[in-house]
C-alpha cells in the first residue's frame, strides 16, 4: 500500500497574531512553527497504523522552503519513510494543491491524506483541490476509516452527525479528530529520521486567481462586565435586556 | 448573474443556505446583477423563498445522496449555462467538500470562510476569517469573478422585500457517483452546533457527568444547543461532536454561555467569534474573563440552580 501524507506548517496555537504596517504580511519573527496538528496527529498517524496493518510505504510531502526541514524530519521521526519538499513559498491553497497533485500523479498513491484544515488559514481547500486535479473520490472530515480489499469505508463529519461512505481506492482523505491518536516520536525514531531521504523538488508554475489586499485585526473588546455571584436578578436582566435570549 | 447553492434538508431550505442567499442578493444589488438559486434534492415550495432576494430558482428533484464530484459537475454546468460571474455557497460540510474542487474544475478563484464584503474604489473585496477568528484577511478576485464560500453564522441572515421568483429549467446531467452512502446518522431534534444561535457549554468545572442536567436545564430554558470543552469530551462525559475548540467544532453563535470552562487558548479558538460571551467560573484568574462580555466569578453549583429557577420564572411572566 502506497500512502502519501500532505503536511503543512502553521504558527503554534498560542502565537501572537500581528501584521506589518501595510497589513500585507503576517509578522512571524520569533514565532514558533509547528506541524499542522490535523496533519500530524490524525492524517500521519492513521497512515502509519494502516502501514502497520497492511505493510507498504508512507511518503510525506510539503510545499515550502528549507526552514520547514526540521518539521519534515519530525514527520519522519513519527514514522513516515521518505519525505519530499517542493521548494517554494506558496501564496495560496491552489498553488499547494497543484504542486502536490502533479507529484501524486507521477507516483500513483493508493491513499492521499491531508488534515481537515490548517489552523492558521482554516481554508479546508487543499484536499478537495487535489482530488479534483486527480479526478478521484474525496472523503472530507473523516473521523474513522477502514480498508476492505480495494475499498475504503469511512465515517465523515456532517452538521450534527456523520455519514458512513464507501469509495474505491485511490482516494483523497481529510482527517478530523478521532481518526487516530497523536504519537510522540521516540529516540529511535528521531535517530532514524536523520537517515531517511528528504528530496527537494522544483515547483511547477502556477497562476494567482485571488489576491490578498490586507490582513486586519478585530476591534478590541470593550472589556468584561462583571456581575456579583449573589445578584441573580442582575444576571436575568442581562439575559433579557442585553443578550435578548429570554 | 450570481449563482447561490441552496442546500435543503427534508424539503426545507437550510439556515446556512438562507444566509448564503442573503449574501448573494446583497452582492448582486451592489454589482447590479440578478440572483439565481440552485437547489438539488427534494423540491422546495417556492413560496418559502420569496423573502430571500432571489430572482430565479433552478430545482432538480433528486432523492439520493450526491457525492462531491456530482455536486461539482452539476454546479459547474449550471454556472456555464447561466453565465454566472459569482458562485456563493455556505462553507459548511457540503461547502468544504466541494468548493476547492469547484474552483479547480471551473478555473475560478475561491475565497473561503468569508464573513463580509465591501466595494473599495470599484473593486469587490471579501473578508475571510483567519487564524481561528483571531484576525481576518481581505481578498479580491484577480479576474473579477469567483467562488465565495461563507463561514456559517458569519454574515448573518438578511431579509428582503418579497418578490416573485422565476422557476428556470436547465439541462443538467448528473454524472455517475464515485462515493456510495452506506448510512447517515444525524442527531435528532437538536439544532446542529454550527447553526445554533445560542450555545450553552460546560467544562471540567462541572466536576461529574451526573451534574450535566443543570446544563441541559439552562439550555432547555433558552432553547439553546449544548456544547462542551475538550477534557469533557475526552473523558467521555459528552459525545465528541459537542466538543468546541481548536480540534473540535468552531462556532459563531449570537450568545455563547461558558460554565466552568477556564478558556484556554485552544478553546477560545473555537468560540471567540461568538457575538456575545457570558462566563461563569469560580477562578478569578480564568483567561475566559478576558474574552467575555459578561462574567460571574463564583461557584457554579450555587449560581446555576438559582439562575435556572429565576430564568424560568421570568419567562412565565
């Protein structure tokens, strides 16, 4: 079984969000980057579990510059076999998807995993785009997945429920919480990761269909209004007059 | 022409689709275009749609599950036949499974998680929510047409003067599915969290799952949907689909009531776009108070029963 896991980097959840004066650029000086949690915790680990059960090869792919290599090594330490980095700084999700789709087409994978979204742009676009470029089924927001011969049976999140879906391999999957449990790389994994291949690939040309005008921070909240815990009537008044929910 | 996807459930148009129709109509007003709704599934009574700002409706009766590739093909055909410049849809679970693919298929730009738009020096700009709602980014389409996927509960519901809607027939072909639906499990009777106006949520401060009835009580009084923090879901007190936060569901209700939740940054990432936040916590240092509009610092077990009682009385009067 040949598995591809798409990994992206994102600022750590606790990072301060600030932008350049003209609003064009996220200020990332001193910001700690991490592997996107949905990619690392759920997509990658489920791929490893499938390899443990059925055997095969797990490749990870990342679109980014050399500063990402340390994070790519972490994915290798967790259990991927080989890594590929497409050497460019992507401006949007279509660029990422186009690069990955081209690579995936040339290397014919059975399953292509992505996280359900990155925690910085929250777009949920890449997986859906890759599936379209490759013209294969897309199982979105998948929280459980089993393989039965050449078929995938997956439980996928809907508003207020789940759908149990079946598709023929190859498929693209986006991973949600529940698909697997986070794994921490062990010492052997970290040492082995240094010897595993990390190949750098030149990007293909892409075009821009959307342009960033500027980033913007939300208006600062006016501050919390505290209510004395014994003043139940005041709470009721807030529910009635301010929140207007009774 | 602006094409808006109207998702239905049990023959009724979904709340997220009403929001999308309102956005499409406002966008059409500003750019002098007409709006056409596209509904696949059970037929909707056109009288239900008159206040949404629509000029036309295309309905395709289709009882079975449609997978993402089928949706993409049908929406693309409709777009081509109508000559639409913009496609508007909700970025709910359907939207997330098709909007990227639609953008690739039609070679149109996509701006997702949009909460608002404006016209600046004649150029339409769309506000996208980023960094889990801690910031936004304004985007424009390079060639003045594109796909806009709306963050649920972001733009809000807008009502329009009632006007007659033309039913239009298009020659749309439904391709073979790539995915088979085996089963669908929906939680009955409750508004899904992403569509809820009022959410009552509780965390570890509740101490034991047997205390959950107090949360349900408040939710019942307010006709709210219940949610929980990650530790509560992980401990199995509540089902995972009720977990709101970074790795759970992200929501933007009108009112979010947090009971015994400290407000760690990962939790706030899922709820900080709520329009108003009301927090009860016994720890004065709880970070949630910094993100809240109203706060009560005290013991949940003393406050909540009295509050529920008082709210019930107030409702009866």
